[in-house]
């Protein structure tokens, strides 16, 4: 085992974990201690494992991964909105539906599936080409999977829950800076000091943002499907999902009262499509739970 472990890719939950945990954490050996492998061959088997399992390193890596996923989700949203603006649609509802489901499918893949697929190991299955394609770390839902991948999924959902607040203050700060520049004041509360010469320029600075419903539906669908997909094995996701939707509701309600322009008129096409799509979430939860609990 040790000879094979010397040449394997070292992961925090590899099969060297129990050996190194015994010698470093319980027997307090130095991580650089060299062990005899074969004949006169020695190697510091636990050095890389010890470096990878430091709590601070794992926390930083997981935080960076989660932050990158949320930023990528935001970028995908902007990409689909830009694409939709260059495509002719019969009405606003069809355009909103295109953006909603395009953003939803992409963000669900990035938030809920990407980390799992990247860590999937099919080398024991004799699946031909897929053995090389899926040569990750975990062949099953074991303790290591929950510690590594499960942690990232939960962290993603927690970060996602507070993202509406972050986004609100981000856009508010941009508008505030533009108004400061226009009035030459730290607190631009006097619109009579504006330096704009046209009504269009004045509205561009002092109007609130446009109310866009499509990416909010995509946000809700992503929260629901990620929660139901992993909820049977990570039940903490259900209260996090409630928090996510509550935060979105609170931010949007306050923004409609005090920030947004008058919303455009939508029919019920998008709402019906979103509700119909949600019917699949309990089925996904049932299938995932049946596979996980029968494993």
C-alpha cells in the first residue's frame, strides 16, 4: 500500500489518510518523517498529506472555489442578458423565459454539479473512455466526500444566500458614486446641483435600476434544485434555502418601494413555466435519496 501511495496523487482524503492521521495526529510524529518503503528506499509519505489537510488551507481553497462559482454565476447572467438583447423575441415574456432558463441551467451546473463531477472517480467501473474522463478522488459518498465536496456545496449555498444583499449594495455604491461626481458632494442629496444639461442625462444618473424578473426566477430555481438534489444527504440545505429566498424577497420588496423604476408588464408565461419546472425538484430529491441511502 505504501509503495502505491508514494506514487499516487495526494488528496486530503486518500487512503494514506488513516496511516498519516495515526502517525501525525495521534503519535505526534513530524510530517517530514521518512518511512521505509522497500529495501533502502525511504520517503516522507505524510508531508504532502499534512500540508493539504491544514484547516486554514482547506478553508481558503473552499472559500475561493465558492467565491469563483458565485462570480461565474453572475457573469453567466450578464452573458445571457447580453445575448438576449441581440436576439429578436416576439415579446418580453419570451425574452425573459430565455434568460431565466439559460441562466438556471448554467448556474445549476456550476453550483450543484461541477464540484461533484470534477471529484468523481470511475476508475473501478471499467467504463472505457469515461475512466480517463472521470478520474477524480471519490468513488462513493464517504466521509471524505462530505468533508470536501459537501462542505463546498454548503458554503456555496450560504454565499448564495447573502448574494442579493451584496449585489444590492454593489449597484447602490455605483449609483452613489455617479451622483457624488455629478453634485461634487459626499452625500448627493440635492438634485438641483446637478451638472447634467439634458433630461436624458439626468435620468441616467438619478433613476433607479430597471426591475428585471428573469434572473430572480433563475436564482429561485437554482436554490430549489440544488437544495432538493442534495437535501436528502445534506439536510442543512433546507434552512439555508429558506434563508436564501427570504433574503431575496426582503431585498426585492424594499427595492421595489425605494429603488426600482416602475416594473414592465409581464404576462403569466414565465411564472407558469417556473412553477412547472419546480415539480421536478421532489422527483430529483427522491431519486438522489434512494441512491444515497441504498448505497
